[in-house]
C-alpha cells in the first residue's frame, strides 16, 4: 500500500489511504496499516 494524501495542517498530520476494498477487510488490518504509516512518518518529523 501507499499513502494517497498527506496533509499537514495546524501542526497535525492527516493521512488518507483510499482503499475501495476496505469494507471487505478486517478493521484491525486497516487500522494496523494506518498505524505503520504514522510510525514511519514520525521518524521524518
């Protein structure tokens, strides 16, 4: 996967990962993927 949109607003980082299959995926898998994106970005800020 990859991040589709990354915004920095008001000193906060917003991550959007568009996934048309998300409704079929386990919520924990989707949350886990966003967690790893956030963790990776935390090293860049």
